[in-house]
C-alpha cells in the first residue's frame, strides 16, 4: 500500500521550490556574466568606484554602451551609484558576483576506466595550459599596444588643450570631445557620459557648434 506522509511531502515541495529559485538566480547571474564588457566593468569597479567617462576611457568602450551595461546591472542590484560634489555620478559594486562551479565524478566502474580518464584529463590540462599561454601572450601584446595608444591619446589631448585654449578652457571641453569621439550621442547621453549639468554642457556645445566642431542631426550630436 502506498501513502504520502504530509510532513515529508511539504518538505519535498519546499526543497524543490528553493532548488528552482536557485537555478533561476544562477541563470540570471550567468546571463549577466556572459557579456565580456560587463565582466570587465565589474572587475574595474572591484578596484574603486568610477564614473561613466572613467570607465569608458579605461576600458575603451563607448559611453553609450557603458551606460547601458551600468543601467542593467544597477537594475539587478549588482551596482549602485552616488553623486559627488561636482554632480558626477559614481558607480560602485553594491553586491559582488562570485560563481563557484565544481564537478564531481560520482562513480567509476573499473580501475582501467580511472586510468584512461586520468590520462585524458591530463591531456586536456596540457592543451588548456597551452591555450592559456597563447592567450596570455596575445594579451601582453594587446596591452603593450593599448598602452602606446593611451599615451598617444593623452598627447593629443594635451596638444588640443595647449593649441586651442579658446575652445578648451577646462576639463569640461575635453570630456565632451572624448565622449563624442566614440560615437554620436543624444544630449541626455552626453550629459550622462560627461557628468556635466545642462548649464555646464550648453556653453561648451555652443562654442563647439560655432567653431564647426560638432553638428546636430536628429537629436544626436556628432563630432
């Protein structure tokens, strides 16, 4: 005769519900971490709080894309933000993400199977180590090139500030030029990317438009 003990049935139902909730949470986190640039942003914010322009310049990602990633992670309570004295919005990690994945072999039928599996695992390890070495070497080359490019960008910014003092009176003008160098932005996106208020941004864009440095097309500002 088959019967169900009520207490055990309720416990099993609660356990299954928690298991399903854990799977949903894991799937959500994996979806967030599946994007390389979001992982890079999280890693950068582990070091210190940053604002949009700082993230964009450090990771070489367009301000618009940075804003989209930050807004998504802010909705998921991974990031939070605060406004400093200059009314710039700084982002920081509210809840860090750590995913620990472990695999266990529950049963091996015979000793020979264990040996073959160990040899196969060792071979996979050797292949993965070789691939890791190639990736690290490629990373080193890219880092070297990126450092040179960052140096060239800094040099060009210094030249602009020195040779065109009538247009670049402060860091505000440079931050606008850097943001628009990535791609055309709407006024709202430019305001978010630079951390400037409407009163600060308006005169800068006015001087840039008067000098022919920027144009407006369909509510987008193009350098």
